[in-house]
């Protein structure tokens, strides 16, 4: 095999690997956060997103992953930045909340996190949103 053929094979391999790596990194599964009044998956969705006692996390299938105390709950200012940074660090792609203020909406939009207003229990809301997403609504 001559040098030119080896270079072509090498470059082709590098391109294929880069495409595979890039696709793997950008292919993002849905991770949902719900500000809630309690730490159980069937807790009520909090009306106060930034001051919710807990955040509940679900995967793209609606499986409950974890509950986390909200570190910004008692913060005097900058709550939107703190909460959105937390959600971004957790790779959240969607938040389901009772209500979302304008500053929070802007911060979520800036971090490419979708948001939906919903009431009821966290697990029911997540299942409803996932079903609508699957159906393309």
C-alpha cells in the first residue's frame, strides 16, 4: 500500500470518528426537572419555581431519578441564575413548573432549557408531557 492510500484511509477514519463522537455528544436525551413541595415523585408541583423546597429529576421515560433540596430557596437575590445554573449542571432539558417568572424564563431560554407550566403531582405532569412529546403535540 502506498503512502497516499494510507493517508486517505487515516483521514477517512479520523472523519468517521469525529462524526461519531460529535453525534454522541450532541444527541441529548430529555431530562426533566420539577420544582416540588416534597422529595417524593408524587409531590405537588410548587407554585414558586425559584423558592421551591425541592427539585425532582426524571429521565426521558418518566422514571424518577432523584430529589434535591433547592440551594436557592432562601437566597435573597439572584435566584434565577442559581437555579438555572443548577439545572444546566444537571443537564436538564425541560422544566415543568407551576409558574415561571420573567427573569427565570429568560435565564432558561438563555440555557436552552424548555419550560412548561403545569399543576398537580410531579410524576403525573411528567408522564403527560412525555406522552404529548411522543405524539408530537
